[in-house]
C-alpha cells in the first residue's frame, strides 16, 4: 500500500506542475545591462527524468537581424540536470547582435516582441513552452554643446602674400547621454551645406575622432574642424565673397558646412546633430559714382523726337562680378511721360573685374509728347 501511495504522489506532482502548456516569458531587453552576455536560467526543481529543451524562432526574429546575420548563433540554449532539477539556460550575445543589427533594431523602439519559444520535452514529446521576448525600450537621448557654431574669421594672415599657409581649427565639446542606449559608435563627419561648397572639402575637414564609442550613460567628446583658410582665401576668396553677397551678407558669416554627429538607421538617421561651420567674410564694398544728372529740355516752340541725355557711372567693388539692374521710375503725377521717355540701356548690366564704367542714357520723344498731350502738359506747367 505504501508503494502505491508514492506512485500516485509522483503522478499528481507531474500533472499539477505542468497543468498548462504556457509557462511564462523569458525576456531580454536591449539596454545597457549585461551588454556582453545576457543570461537567463530557469530551474525546474523535482523534475521528472527524460526532460529536454529545444529552441525555436518564429518569423519575428527576422525583425532583429539582417539576412546576412541570420546564421549567427546570438542566442543559445542549454538544458541539463543538476541536483534533482532541470535547468534551462539561455545565453544572448547581446553586444554582438546589437552592434551588427542596431540600425534595424531602432525601428522597433518601444516594442515588446515574441521572437520564439523554448520548448520543454518529455521523452521527445512537446509538453510545455516558454515564450522568448525581445524588448526594445525607448532611448531618451540628451546632449549639450559648448559651442552652437564654429566660426572661421576669413582674413588673410599675411597681407599681400599669395601662398601663405594658414591652418585654423575650432571645436565644440559634446556631451551625449542616454540611460538605455546600448554601446555603439557614433559617427562624426563634415557635410557641405550643398554641392556649391564641395570645392572646400579638400582642406576643410574633421580633425578629431570620427567614431567616438558610446558605452555607459554618458560620453564627452570633441568635434574639431580644421581648415587651411589661407589657401582658401588665395584660391577662392573672390568666389566666396560673391557667394556671401548672393546670400545677403549674413551677419554670422557664410554657412559653408555642418559638423554632423549622427547615429544611422534604416532609411535615414536615428539621431542627427549638426554644428554649423561659418566663414566670416569681410563685408563687400560697392562704390558707385554718378557723374551728374539728366537734363531733358522740353521746348514747346520746337519739340523734337530722339532727344537724349547721358550720365557717366563708375562702379568700384570688392565683389569680382555681379549684375546691376536699371529701371526708370516716373512719379505718378507725371505718368503721361511713360510712353515718351525711355531708358536706352539694357535693364541688366554685368559688372566684372571689380571696376566698371558705363553710361546711362535716356531718350525723350518730345514732339510726340506735345502733339498728343498738349492740354495736359499746359495744365501741369501752367505755373
């Protein structure tokens, strides 16, 4: 009778211990904890003999790995007996999985996803399972910078020299922080504002580290930019001043590039910080000398067509080339003159080589004006 009691007790224990197929979740979180080897151990005490375990992934696992990395054994399972207990051990090589696939994992931020199961077997038959859950928390990133912009004063070091080498550097110290983000390399690179400034990148570049490694809750690093401003002045000074003028002569200087700190992800950037780089150029000077005024003499006793008046103009400028726009404006009270006084010059005059002289010429058809508007003219000039 005593022997029968023990057999019934064992059967009862087995049935009640595995009353449901689902035993719970085994969760791995992509955060800063246990970044190298994240281990989960489940101990089933008083386990029956003949138990084994098997690892099975579902299609959601593909969300965490690029296709070329699917064959890597980032997660391994080991099931074994120890002191009358059956142990299930899962080892996740979290750093390796993260660093190889983080651009894809960023797309899953804030999600908790079932990627597979640990299947418990008795003598080769499936009896129970645990769900394997990968959790991607929200990565709250904060930063501060000692300088919001990098400015290079664009003045030649040696006046009159044509081949002076003048290397300048400027930097901003960046503090980058996150409480959850696992380790990764940040990327630092220089990005011209647009293709117009590509010609500067031969001697305008990042001179500090281009891949600071974030590991922990915070990192401080320098974004340092260097430029051979002497060569740029000698080779491109006229071109840069023209671009500065076209941009409206902004007080902060000409925005030529951005020093970018970024974390790439699929389809773009997960994080993007741009520190603008400016060339502070001397304000352009334009001196316009007009040699007199127009004299259009209307003689009602003998009005004539094709009457002309000329005024000489000389322009001296530090800008090598630009356009002058000419327009004849007639006051509203004399709008009857619109069809009889003309600007002979082209409306746009190109100025080049820093100094340019030309004549502004007006033509008046006084005979037509008098014949067609005699009464109006008399009323205008009756005094």
